[in-house]
C-alpha cells in the first residue's frame, strides 16, 4: 500500500524549509539555552478576557456542531470590520469562517484552481504557500520579488508568468520580508490580474501590523472586488494563534462554494472559539493596536541597533512581526549564516532560503521575545556578522 501522490507530492520533493528551526528545537530538548527568533508566535498569550469569554461560551453549552459558514454574528462582525478598513461594501454573505488562516488559504485556492492550473505566488513567500498550491493539485509558479526593489513585486515580472495561469497569491504586510506593498505595486498587480483574468488571493493576516504607510487591500481597487479573495485570521491581530479562527472574504458565489467544501472537510469551527473571536473583534482597533505594539517597539530597537554598521542590512521594515536582514556581506548564504549563528551564539533565525530563492543571502528575524532580550540577541547577531565580513 502506498500513500497518494497528492499527499506525497505536497513538498514537491524538496525541503520544507524548517531544518534550522528543527535543529534549534532539538538543541533546546537537549538542554541548550537557545534564543528563538524563528516563528511568528507572540510572546504574550491570548488575553485573559478572551479566554474567559471562550470558557463562558463552552460552559453555556456552545460545544456542539456550529454553523458551518460561521456564526451569523461573527460573519457580520468580520464583514463590518473588512468594510470599515477597505471601504468595499461587504456583508455576511461575503464571509466564510475557517479553522485559521492556513485553512482559508487552502479553501480559497481549492475554489479557484482546477487540477493542473498554474497558480502564481510571490517569492519570497510564507513557507506553506507552494505546498498549499500542490495540495489542491495546482502547479505552483514562483514570481521573484527582488532585493534591489525592496521586495516590491514588479507587475512586468508577474505578467511574464501569467499566461495560462488561474490565480495569484500575495501577502501584504509581508511575511517574511516585513515589506508593505505600495499603492503603485498593488495597482500594477491589479492591472495584471484584470488583463490576464487571474483570481487574486490576498493574504492579509498582518493587516493590523503596519509601521509605515497604510494597509491597502487590493480588493478595494477598481474592478478587483469581483476577482479577489481576502484571507484573514485572529491569530496575529488578537494573539489567538492556537484558537484556529480565520476567514475568507469574497464574492457570494465563491463563499457558497466554500460552504460546500467545509461541509465535506472541516465541518466548521468550534462554537465557543467563534464566540471568543466575536468578543475579541468587538474590543475594537485600540485592542488590536495593543497587541501590535510590542512589534512596533522592537522595530525601533532594531533600527537603533543596526544603525552605523555595515555588516547587516535591514530590508525596509514597514509591517508584520519580522525583520529581513541582508547578510551577504559575510559571504555566507542565509542558511550558512543561520546555522553558524545557531552553533556559535545559540541564536535561532530563519534562513532567507526557507522562503524562496529571492531571499537568498538574507535571514528572517521574528521580533517575538522580550525587548531587552531581543536587543541583546540582535547585537550578538551583528557582532557575529561583523566577525565574518571579509
């Protein structure tokens, strides 16, 4: 007996990009004190009032099967939030609640891609993107965003790969680079999508973490609402990573199809989790800003630490909880730098190559530990880089 080709092929015969992370975790298991700057996990836990509401909802009996599209009140709240942020008329019929953002990414592509369809995505990319596309039997096609353009994707590069493609996946604010796509970038992307009849899947889970400029959802651009699916999540905006509550926002006919998909796959999201998500969303923008504030502070700390040295370059840190650092001056690959830093300094970062070849020679740093420890680790990282500059 053999596993299906579909499952066996999710990684495409290559790496999943998590080798350095796994080695760091193995060192920790062996008792080594490792400073982890790897994954996008808040250093605070879900706020007590949210957990208390989740507990209340469970004790009140909301532990049975929940409405598969999501609770009506939660769909309405998500729709109101999206409409307020984007200016695009959005109702509950445009919202499908999912078990987290990753499930939403899978569902969105399942809805718009048939087996064998080329599906575009931007490199650097979040590590699960290629496997998600393979998982729906699409053919992943990477479009490089270049370091010399501050990792802003170029419309011409996307158009060059768009012939015959069905969809394009973007992520802004961006993981891993920390870049926020400009209006000009998004307008170029929209033009390509309309010219080549592409569905746009817009991963906007970091929409509350913007340090420079403003978040613009491409769904708000002319002619894009009818061809854009927006992926959102409670994970980053409300520190609810383990609760697994996200959504897809899009045209009503797509949402109706996704309800059928959920009926035959996830069968919805736990009701007590949805009630807690509703409670959290109703705390409003001030609460979301409070959750984001540690990363805003640490970005400023990083800018101060990195000032006045030439060993480590900082990609414009405009949003999200990450820094992308250019370490090419050391002569090392991102992977080589990450392994060397882990062995020498017991500091774990993610190689840029874990997120595609466009980020080769870079490392991603998650700003997810206490301010003082973060500053100390970053100073040690810079010293390690300086010791390897020719």
